[in-house]
C-alpha cells in the first residue's frame, strides 16, 4: 500500500556497536535499528563477531520481522554493525540487503553503508577490468573490492586508501575482527553520530538511536573523519578534508525523526522554524481561519506556522496507523483509496474554513491532489498548501530516491499552476534562501535538488 | 508488545451492509472494518450471502491479514456483516471470533455484536436447562439460541422476543437471507450509525466507517431501535424504550476515532472541550511553560488545554508507529523498553520546562510512571499530568475491559499519592460533573466506572 | 495437487488416551494421530483436560503443522482425544475440524467421530424443532445436542440414550472430566482398537497408532460396545446389538495402513490374498511377462499376484513423495502433469513387456488412463489392469467420499469398455464373492458400494 | 526430523534449458528441478534471461515452496538454469543457495554447479591474493572469479581457460546472454545428461528430469565435454581428457532415482544386480525365510536378492511419507522416535522369521540399530543385514557429505562387530570387486570412499 503514497524515499540507516566487555550485541543492535526504522522499512540485517567468527543475518522485511528473533536469543559478542534499507530500483532482492560480508586478502569484513557514491560507475568499471565480480547492484560492494585490491600491507592503510577513491555520500560502519570502523565522507552528506557510555560505543545515523540505549554523551562524526573503536579505545583521524560541505537539506525537512539531533541541529526546532518562516512569508493571517498539517510529516512545521501567525492550530486530519500485513488494493481508484484509508478529515473542524495546510514537500502532486479533494469534500472553504521544502527540481546522486525530472511537478508547473492542478486555492514553497535561515551553518548544506548546484558531479564509467 | 501498554481495552466494532443491486460485498465490508480497526485488532470476520447461501470467514489477526484476500477476489452479493474484535480473557481462540453463523429452525443466521449482556449468566443457565450447547465463550451465541428457542412463527417475531430477553449493552447486526437486521439496546450503551447512498445501506459502530464509503447521509441508530434493511427499503421500529440512557463515556474520551461522530457528538470537539475544561480547572497558566500530550490518545484534549490556557502547545513526545510482526521483549525492563520504543521525548522542547502533560486516562499508573521518568531524564523541570477521564474506580459490565478493582490505582490512592507514585509534580483528573459539561444530553450517559452508578446490575445464573 | 488424483477419500481417524498418572497427554496424542495421517490430511485437533478444564486446539493442516507445537511444550494431563480429518463438501472450514467441544447441562464435553450417521438429517430436523442451533456442517455435533436434550439425570445415561438414536457408522471417543468414553456402532462399520500398558489406555482407529506408543496388548472395540476409562479402570458394556454386521470393505482394500490390524484382520495379509485371488482368476501366467503395482496403494496385492502366479515382480513405477507446500499446476494438462510428477515408469523394466498392473480400485478411470499412457510411452507392450476392489457402483452413507453415480465409470461401462477407455489391453476387477474369500467372517462386512446391499437405509428429515 | 536419519547426503542437482523460441522458461525449469528434488531439499533457485537481462530467484526450501510461484506466472524467455541444494556445514544460509549470478568484465553470468573442486582452497588463496572477495562459502563462486580474472578476450576462451584450472568434480551449467553452457569434468565424477526435442535443449543431472519434459532423445554429457547451446544449435568440444575416469559409485547405489539412467547405466538394473550379487555371496537360501528392504533405498536391491535366491520377497517395513512442516521431536529418544514414525514393521510378516534385510549402505550404524530393534520387537527371529554398498571408510572430496572417519563405523568395527553393535544376526557388505561386476565399464568409476584410492588428491591453500 505504501508505494501509492507520493513521497521522496530514503535509502538507509546504519548502526555500529563496540563493547569492551561481552554483551548480547545482536540485541543491542536491535533497538537502535528499530529506532531508525523510518529510514528504511524493506530490509534489515546485522553482522557481528560470534566466537571470533564474523556472521551476518539479513532479510527483506521490517526490523521486528527480520531481527526480532535476537530478542529471545542469548548471544555474546563485542562488536557488530546493522543496517535498515529502503529498496530502490533493482528490486526487493535479498542480495541487496546489507550489511555485506565478504572474505578477502585483508580478512573477513562486513560493511553497512548509508549514501551513494557519485563515482560508482567509474570505480565499478575500473574494478571490473581488474577481475572483480559483482554479486549485487548496491554501491557498497565497491568498498570491499577496493580494500581487497589495495596493495597496502595493513587493513587500516587499505581502508584509508579506499576512502580516497570514494566520491559522493557515505556514512559507513565496518567490522573486522574486534574492531569497529566508522567513517563519514568529507562533505558530510549523511548524518552520523557516535556516543559512548561505560565501555559501550555506539554509532548511528541519528541521535534517536543512541537515546534508546540511554547514551546521552554523543557527538556528530565529523566530515572526513575515520574512527576506529576497539579495546584500546576510540581513535579518530581526519582522512580527508573538503572546503565545501554538503549536508542533506531533506534530512532536516523530512527524513529524520523529530526527536533526533543531526548535523548538530535539533530536527524539531528546525522544522518549527521552517513553519515560522512560511508564516512570515504569508503575511496577514486574517485571510485564514486555521492551520493544520498533513500528518505526520507536516506536524512540526504546521505548529511553527501557527505559533508565528497566531492562527488556530487544529488536528484536522487523523492518520490511521493500522496496516498489518500488506495487501493489494483493487486497481480502480487505487491511489485515492490508499490515501483515504490513511488520512481522515475531521469534518467539524474543516467545514467552512479557510485552511493553511502544511506538508513537508510536494513531489509529483498526486497525493496532495487527493488530500485537497478529501478536505473540500469534508466542507473546507479554501485550502492553502504550504510546503517546508523548496520546489524539488532535480535528482539526487547522494542517496535519495527522487522521481525523474519529468515526474517532478515543479519542473513543468509554477506554484499557481500546481495549485490549479491539485485543486488548492494557493500553493507556496519555502524559498531556498529562506530555508537557509532555518539552518545553523547553512552554507554547509546541499540544496542541489532545489537549485541544481551539485557539490560533486556524478562520474560515469566511460 | 501491545499488552505491556496500560490501557483500557475495547471489545469490538461492527459493520452491516445491504445493497439493492449486486456488489462485491466482502470488499465493501473490508473498508469500514479497516476503519474500525482501532476498536479491535485481534480478530476479524465477515458473513455474507453467496449465491443464496450464507458463508462466514473469520480468523485471528488484523483486518488486512484476515480479510485482505477479498480485495483481490470478485464476489457478488447483496448483504453481509462484519466484525473486528479485541480478545478478552478466555484466550485468543478462533472460536470466539465473530460473526457467529448457525443454522436453526428459523433458518441460517449470522450475528455480529458489540457490547456485553449483563444478564448473560442467567440466560445461559436457562438455555442450558433447555438443552442448548455452547461452543464458544462469547455472549453473542446467546442471541442465536434465544431465537431458535422462540416459539414465534416468524423470524422477525422471534428476534423481537429475543431482544426483550437481553439486558445490558448491545449494538448488533444480523443477516438472514437477503435481510440485514440492525439493533441497539434501549439504553444505547454502544454507538451505532446507519447511512445510505444510491441503494446501498451501511451500518457501523462509528461514522468514520461510513465516510470511507463516501456515505454522508447518516444518523445514529436510536436506543431501542430495530431496523430491517432489504429490497423493500429500510423499515424501523422501536422494540423497547428506556427512560434511562447510558451512552458510554469512554467512547468519547478514548475509544472512538477523533474524526468520528458518535452519540450525535463530534469526538474531536468533545475532546477539545475536555482539554478546555481541564485548563479552566487549573487556573493561572503562568505556573507552566507548555502543554503537550501523550500521543495519540491525549492529542486533542492537550490542544484544547493549550487553546484555553494560551500556553504553548508542543509535540514534545514523538510516537513510533512501526511494529511489523509482533515480537517478545527480553523480560527484564520489558515494560519500560516497550514504552521507550514507542514514545520519544524531544529533548530541546522539554528541557528545563514546567510541563502540562495531557492523557486520556490513568488506570494502573504503570505506563504513566515510565513516561514521566523518560521526560524527567530528558530534562523536564516539572510534569503535571492531566487526565480527560475522571478517576476510574469500578468495572464495566457492558463491553469494556477494565482491570480489577485492586489494580485500579484510583481505588487505593488519591491524586497526590498517584503523583508521588508516578513521579509527577501533580496529577489532576477531570471531575465527573465537569466531564458532563462536555457532552450534549449529558444525562444520557453512563459514568458507572467513575461513580459506581450502574444503569443495569449484572445478573448471575443462580 | 492432491485433488487431481482420482481416489476414494476417507473421512477421519480418531484417538483417545487416558492415564492413571499425569503425563504430557497432548504429546501422547501427537504420535498416534501422526500414524493415522493417511486417514485425513486436511485438519487435525485435540481436546484434553488442562488443570481440570477441557481445552481444544484444532486447525486446518497436517498433524505436524497443527500439533507439532505440542512436541516442544510440557503440559500435564490425564485424558484427551484427537482427530484427523479429510474435508468433504462444505469446504475446508476450520469450524468443521474436530474434536468438537461444547458446554451443556451435562457439563463440558468434547467428541471426535469417525463415520457418518445415516439418519442425521432426520435427527437434525427433530433437534432443530426443539431449538438446537448448528454451528458446523458436521454430523458429529448431533451427538452433543442429543446428550444436552436428554432428560436423563446422569451424563452416562444420557450418552447411552443418545447412542440409541444414532444409526449408521460411528467409531467415537469423548472426554468429560477425567473420563474417556469409547464407542462403536452395533454394525461395526469403522474400525476401532483399544489397548493398554502400565496405566495408559489408548484407543485408535487402527492398531498402527497403538504400535507407535509401544502398546502391544490390544483388541478391537466390539460392535455396539461402550467403554468408560477412568481412574477406576476400564469398564465396558454392550449398549446395543445387531445381527447384521457391516465392516467396511474398503478399509482393508485401501484405507488402512498395511502394517495395521483392523477388524481382527491383518491388512497386509488380506491384501496379499486379494492379489493371489486375482492371479487365480487370471489363470495361465505365461500370457504375461511381469507384475507391478501402482504405488503405494497396489503394492501388496501386486506382490500377492506375483507370488501366486510365479510371475516376475518388478518396481516398474517409482513414486515421488516430495511435495513441500502445495502449489497450483498450470491449467492445461493439469491432471496429467500431476500424475507424471508423482509416478515414473522405469523404462528398462517396462519396455516390450506384457504387464499385469495391480491397483486397489478404479473409480472414474481418469488417473488410470494417464498411467497406462505413461507406461505405453515408456515402451510397454501390453497393460493388463487388475483391481483388488470390485466395480464401485454406488455411494457410501457411512463415512466414505465416493464420487456420484454418474462419475463412477463402472455404472456406464463394463470392464471391456473401461479397458478401451483407459487404453489398457484388459481390465479385471475382483468379484465380490471372491473378495469375501479374503476376509475372515466375510458376512460381517459391508459391500454396499459394490452390490447396492445397504445395511441401513439413509433417512431424510421429512 | 530428517537429520536424525543416518544417511550419506548429496550436494545438488542442476538443470539447464535453451529454446530457439520464446517459452515460459521458469516453468520449464520447475518440472525437472522437481524431478531432482531427491538430490537436494534445502534450497532451490533459477536464473533466466528476462527481456535481455539475467535475473535470479532463489531461497531456502523445497522446489515447490521456492519456485511454485512460477507455475502461476507467465514469463517468456529462451534460456535459464536451475539448482537444488542440500546444505552442508556452513549452515543453511541463503547466500549459499545457487545459481550464483554476478556481473564482471565478461558480462552478466550465472552458474549452477554439482560437485566439489578438490583444489578449491588453493584457487581461493591465489584469487584472494589478486583481490577477489568471497561472499559465500560455496566452491562455485570460484568459477566466476576465474572467468573474471582471465585475460582472454572472449568469454568462451576465458571459460575454457577456467575449466583448465579446476580439479575434482564438476557438472555445471552456466547462462550468459542467450547461451547455455554445459560442462562436465574430465573424470566424469557427477552425472549429466543432455537431450533435445523440437528446438528445446535440456540438460540435467539425471535422465528422469528429461523424462518429465517428454524428452526421450538424450545422451550423457561426456567427461571433459563443453557444450554451447544457442540459436545456432548445439556445439560441443572436449576441453580436456583424462585417462582415469571416476564416476561416483554412490550415485548408482543410492543417490539417483531408480527410474533414471546415469553414466549410460540403468539405475534400476544396476541395483537389481547388486541384490543378485549379494544373494550369490550368501549362498544357500534355505537358511533364511524371506527378503525385505529398508524402504525406499533398499527396495530394488532387495528385489534382486529375492529373484536370485528364490526367497520370498515381502514388504515387511511400511514407510510413512507424511511429514508436512518440519517439527522438533522431544529430545529423549529423539532418533528412535524419528525412525519409528517413518518405518513400521508388518508384524504378521516378520514374526518368527529369519530375515534378509537389504539396505543401500551402513554409515554410522545408528539408524540400522533402531530398525533391527523394531523388527525384533515385532517378533523377527533373525535379522541378516545386507548392504549393496561396500564398507564406507573414507571421506569424499568430490561433492558428497560423508561423516568423519571417526564416525564411520567400518573404520572401527568389522562386519561381525557391527552385527553385534546393531543387534543383527549377521551383517555383510558387497565387496568392492563384486560391486564392479554390476557396472558397465567398472574401471571408469570412483571407489575412493571404500578403498582409499582417490583419483585426485585435494590441494590445500598453502
């Protein structure tokens, strides 16, 4: 049912854990991965050291489905990594689920990766020439090949050499013997946090995954930082620096969980601020009767709008979270039914009202069109759609699944035309320069999908 | 994981459909039952006329699991009923899932029932003396036995006779041949709505289940009303009247979906009002910094509180809706982990704040205790818990699963003691007389679990 | 895949266990039910006394699927019954799976039944008049209703009264409190054995189910016998006698497991003898080159034929027992594929040979036609089909699922015509009078489906 | 339950299909793979060309479970390969299921392999030095690496070069673009057949897999033969020759299906002959009363024994083929129960008899011990165990899973001691030189596990 909802999709979330004493590491991985479930719901897996041997278990499915078994099992270990995954084109193949474990001349390794290499085609082409075989369609296998092909005499040197080959976005964790390796690309596209408590070191895509383990002493892994965690402690170095930083705007706008901190910024507060800015852009609030959100993605920004404007904040759309096993809707009116089963207008609230409806972004416009229709059918007088994201106009080469340029409605229609298309009375996007006012160090962000200013150009294999 | 969350549980939701033309009735039943999923998530089923023969399919599980198959199948029919169920003591046996179909001297019947007969023990004892055998532990089988034992010469007369035997709470639908029977007890304990559109008549526990089928012309089935729907139209009569009405208070406080109308009252608006009243009870808002809810049950009342008091409304607790297949948490700290996996404080919001925390009710106090602990750990300065329900002190004999008197914290502790027990700085309940101000026709409600004034005493079999 | 194989189907197998000391009764029931799996593969269930309370667990599926869980659980009890079921018309509904448990004025009871009442329509009609409701389409519920409607003052008297109402075939076990009741109809249609060892009493449809529990001291329950097993021992009486006995011929020909004893007869030896008689009927063996069977149903009779005739016995058809989860064959050539996936000719053996092919029975001829085709394609020169059953011409009212008269090939074709239809060079059935020579006390058998001499006429409800 | 049965286990079966016209290739692969289910029941998979793109689907489970979906789907293709697998040490990981698909500098390839390379450790070590990474523990990945590392300018040349690196046992199929590659090692360890009919070419481990597709025009792929099948036809060459041939003795003794032809020999006839030779070894038949087999593995040899000796052949052990989903037996007496649930003595037959009991082989003796005990308990007077395999004394490096030397009973006990250990009155094995008399070209076989004469020594990685 999910795929009928028109949203930009994320690739994954990662976790790495090292402990100086024996613990039930698979169980320790479960909870932070569960907390990152919103970053990928179609596959999950873990690798951990088991009696000195690296083992991997992964499958298609939610964290609770794939890894729930580890809650009932007692397994001691000291180091492990985990991954949740949203499947991209190439299909829901279990081969693509991570971590990816392999044995090579540097030993037995396993890797979990969030992001996309912008030069993967080129690297793949070079490696293929040298005889590498690729068993899955994921970028991440490249890292293992590069390490194996390196002529450096230690794994650590080979890893550093490998990191210098990689371009684009990568927050990664690896495990080899009793070592956890943590690294983030020099531009810092994807978030990555590390924290510790009593000999336990945990690294995860968002701070909410550290919270669940009661780890409060944490920080952002730095762009270009490589950290090794083992029984000798936590050793860090900067393997490469980049003047240009490129933290993903969409992480704060939509992907991250509202109670997380990423990029040293509170997700909740940045979204509140986006709503406030939208309100200031709109000016005189007396043209409207109330503010409400498309739940849950628009909740915080809508609240910010209400606070700034002084308008009534209402929970005018109820969201049904029951799904159980997935099912297939009858083809006719499929998308509309999917939305109606998920979002329900509160008629008494919307009836006769001039409504500010806040959502995070508008991609193809298909879902927004249905929501506007539902609200008008419930009696709404006017619907003014406000988006906390700017107009999405281009693809992402760094780990986000954006529809094609042709599908992106902002490439063919201006806001007035979009309003007409979706049946709204007005549509306004947060301009890029205003979005920047919501971010600390706003120059350290990537806005490429809005303004075409790509920090790294993708390289093809030719 | 669900059972570690401390909530009062509901028994079920029902749906009935009749159409003057052939339709895919099983599919038509799916959508309203899906909309009533919040009323029962442990069993689902339907009965419908299939080529002149009544058939039933039911199983343990969510609506999408049990009935999802009907979305892909083409089956024509004109009448059917459906049920969602929350399992009570007696276990999750498929035998107890409804509808219950049987053949008897009046023909083939099927029934779906929401509520509890307060004289079921007595009736069961009488019927047993006459040779009746009981295959399940559900009350609802009684209705079929009474109909079969009636000496009336028509089904309709037998049904009316049967209704006169029943005491307590019942909103019910039955199907026999091409007739849909809809009935509600004379005190009107449980909600029941009926609506129609173009030859399609639909009856359901809440109006949200009619909305999903785009039925906007609806009304409440009256207390004591018996409606027959068939190709001759919709015929209604009052089979019994009662001066005393007894609409369930908890339906509006907690059970019903916020976008529903029940008892001719908007659920959303009544909850907003409960929050407003709580605010007026509290007086001077300057003692507090912000209002937030325990999502999702406290959302609307918290918003009402904020509106009335002028205090900041914040989404200070994020709720994780991902669950996938159920799993078993490791025993130690089980309950606490369950809450932590579900509810996440937004630290930046709660830090250093004096917080009004609104929830619907406080039953045993176990979950509230954990939430308060989480918020304090996240830096909250003060937590003032406000409940939109009065203190729950007694059981329910009419279809609600309330813990035993011993388990109900309000039987052993006053609000101050409860505050101390759960670690809050204060706890206040909405007094019953104030709750009444939130209801239209407030004398038509049952407040027995709060004030021990039971509209019908349960009768035992002796 | 199974339903494309043309075989007469059986209804069920039953087991009852009582122990004077606490045992894991559900586990004790598992093994004999597993041994009776050939009597019904579509549903299984058990009822047993659990801390003084009767509980039932049953579902659609094989014994290992439905009851495998009890191998891993520790449950103590002293008495229980079990059932395996082949589903008849009315569909594979879990409601029809046995045992059937109910509570009534005589207490909590559960019953498992093998057979069919020939007066069930009449009884159902009478009971319905009295107000009984029927929740399933199985005959067996009747017994519970009759007991509940009896005005006798004890359960035992009510049970005896009930037995006097029943006509037709019934081997049954019941459990009430700590008592196991075992009964067999006065004509003895279906087999039933009882044995004991060290305080453990076990009753089952065939002796092979006692063997698995190492019970070697057993006997046939007598026609018309009612046995009560409890801590006072095993008490037996004859509740009714019948001059005419009617043991099912097909039990020995096909249903029972070859290593079982039923009706005081060795199944294996009786089948060997059927093969020997077929050989004597055929006369001069020099017309043929070898004898082989359609495995596994024809194995023993084929061996008997070979022994008597002195012809070569060969395993000319290999049977594939792998199935795993059931799957649906593509529609075209469905039946033929199903047979080809199951039965494989050994070409070197059949090539150029004049073959005696022994099977147990020929019902519609559809499967035989495919087998003959396969063997001819593998090079067989002549195929002479020999059946250890006589020509099947009529229905069974006592618990066997025979195709309709129109479908039974022997109603429209004589053996020569059948041979032509299935492509065989000859077809011969074992005549009824010769079949009788294979049975001890051959007058105590029912041959109604062959010769239309029905021991009890079915009674309708009018 | 299976693993408690003491048998030598096989690794796999393979199938390859090419068609000159579009067909439903996944469905075409299903049937021969189903026919090879006895060669591996723990994993199955296929690769096929789908709109010019190679795709693979595989999983743990039986053929019907993993691939049953393709019976209902319509997919056109012209070429594909398939695999069934028995899992070895290393665990039941889906990563180890075949075919293995990869992309490399020679294109997209997929391979399915039956056998074991005896120099895999050495090759793996060399490849690892060159930077290869290994994702699974299976040998077969080596082939893909070797092809990718070859500097030959065409795939075909690279494949031939690769084949020259491989030592030990391999019958393999590969698919690349619209070409099917079929190859068998120069010693011919594992069987492989190829046949065609009307533009359809099918290759499979045993002839029974061609029979199911009605392909009767087939031959053995020659040792050292490489065949390319594409739209230009079937082109074959010998890529290497070996004087020494080494066809696996156990394929004929036990693994292959009795209706198959492998190594140009009828499996059925060779087993009959093994039984005949055993009888001749025994001499005077009057010392015994009857011959019977341990079904199904000993069936044909037992029949051969009976024919030669003139002794009575009886079906004295019945085998239960019902299993359904796997289940776990309670630990105590686990193995014995497993055997009792599977094999049932026919008491009337065995009672008081001096029995020749024929089985294919005796490995650890654990199962035989239980069977002898069962038969004695059923009254057998003497049990004389006869094995159609010689004494198994050594491991296999070519694709068979033999217990360790310590576990093999024939390494520590002579036949008299084995008889004593298993409770039999005598035990005799077929001597290697007599086994040879049952094989055409008996010098072309491998008897290494019996006589330690290994055709190729395994090479380690040092």
